[in-house]
């Protein structure tokens, strides 16, 4: 099995993000303990926690698919696209006002 290395090369996770992710996956894993048919999801959380703590992740399509779906759901729930648009628009407005002109 190949592994994806964390913190080497371009793929890094900041300490602040790592703390957030460890807390998130620890809480999600704890919520599943004792539930029927949760072993696959617990295995995903264990793999993510192991990777975050040890610095490398298993090369696993299920793991990547789960994280991609979780990221999409998080973005949708937090209206990320709208917040990003609003932030960019305001930053552009501030820049334009500081330059004294609008395009």
C-alpha cells in the first residue's frame, strides 16, 4: 500500500488546521462508537487521525472520496462560494477606492 506524505513537498497542513481536523474527526468518531454498521466510517476516521498524527495517509480512494464529499458539504452548508464572492468584491472595492478609480 502506498502512502501520501503530509508536510513534505507542497502538501502541507498547518498546525491550526491539523488541530481543527483532529478535533473534528475525533468527535465524529466518538459519535459513531457503539452504533450498528458504523465500522467503515470509523475506519475512515481512524485512517485520517492516524495520518494527521503520523504525517502520512494511506493511498485510498474511499478516504479521498469521503473527504472530498465532506468538503463539498461543508462549503455548501457554510455558503462558502457566497462568502468568497463577498470577500473578493469588498477587497476589490477597497483597492479601487484606495486607487481612486473603478473599472
